[in-house]
C-alpha cells in the first residue's frame, strides 16, 4: 500500500511557481481567498466568515498530513512567498493507488495559466513520488474553467453523478474526472 511522503515536505517548483507546505502564516491570505464568493462559487463549502475559519482549515490540513490522509500545497509565485492558491490530495484510496486532487486559486490570478502549472507539478508528484496509479478530480459540471483545465491536462471525464450533492438547499451534480499514470 502507498504512503504519503514523509519529512521533509515535498516542495515543488514550476517556471513561475513554488508549491510549499501550507503554514499558519498563510491564514490571512487563505481567509481572503475563501471568503471571496467568486472563488467559492463552485466549491460546495461554506464561505469563510472570519480568520479562525482559515486557521482551523490549516490545522486540519496539517493533521491530515500527519495522519497520512492528505497533503496540500500552498501555491506561491517564485518572487513572492504569499499564498495565491492551494492544491492537494485528499480522500485518498491508498490501497487502490488512487487519490483525489482539489485546488483553488485567488481570482486575482485567474486566466494566467498558473493553475495549469500547479496541476502539472502536483500530478507529477502524485504519480512519480507518491506512486498513484490514478488521480481523480470531482467538479461542478457548470465550472467550465475547471473542467477545461482538467481536460487540457490529460484528465478524462469518467462520469456524471446526478444530484448526488446537496448544497445551499438544492441537489447538485458532480462530474468525475480521472488521469491514469503513464507507466
């Protein structure tokens, strides 16, 4: 069975980005991002209402890593260590060599190709260092940007679950995407 990378935390770099461990000092930037209705529109989680919401999320993510049940990176620009997004694996099925990837990016950085860079780095780490055979992503079928990103980076839409998610008083659909390891 697989296990997530132990210490040290795997730092990933792309042409314009550094993906590093999410730290307590990222709480303010995470709060700003998770309190933005544009960013949270397709996420299906409550909008952050105070800084403590972000602090608790960082604590949960750290505990998930300690427990071997998830790993999340802070996305930063190479020339600025401030968090502009997150990307990581959760809902792991290590016995099946499969993990679910999730991500979000500050609206100020949309449409610049940054999430594509982060996705490529995280997927490469998932396959080459963690050892996944498959990586899945679950999206809102109406999230055209996220669905296009996944398709552009080699994910295939495997299915659509009709009304399997209850959020804000209504049932929502979920699109399931997958990318298989090349090996």
